[in-house]
């Protein structure tokens, strides 16, 4: 038995236009939460430096801490920017309908 799936392009576009605003808000909230929960590495780096017995290990731990902060900050900023653009796009599509 062969099943065929029909897909109406116009209906698919309408559905994706409807999803811009809610998905944008969710992604924006995720990005803001990531940015707010990302701890400042300065205090942790200071504790690592104070309790270090070996300079090489301390430098490696501080570097790892800074890399983690940079990655989390980058992901948070990406999600925030993408969320803002999807939200604005969803608002524009909602108010500039041509139906």
C-alpha cells in the first residue's frame, strides 16, 4: 500500500506565519533566562586564584571558566536576538495581513 501526503503550500505558510509570534516570545524568554542565570566569572576566578597551589592548574581552571561564560553568553545573546526578530516579524505579519 502506498500512502501519499498532500501539502497545501498556502496553508503551510499561514501556519508558519501564525507561529512566528509565540515561538519568538518563547525563544526570547529562553535567551533572557540564559543571560540572567549565567554567573559572573570574576568571583569564581578570584576564588580559583586564591586557593590555587599550582599556577598552571589555576590558569587552566580560570580559562575553562571564562570559556564556559563566553559560550553561555553567546548562546543567550543569539537566542535573545533571534527571539526579538521572530517576535517583531510575528507582530508585523499580524498587523500587515493582506488576506
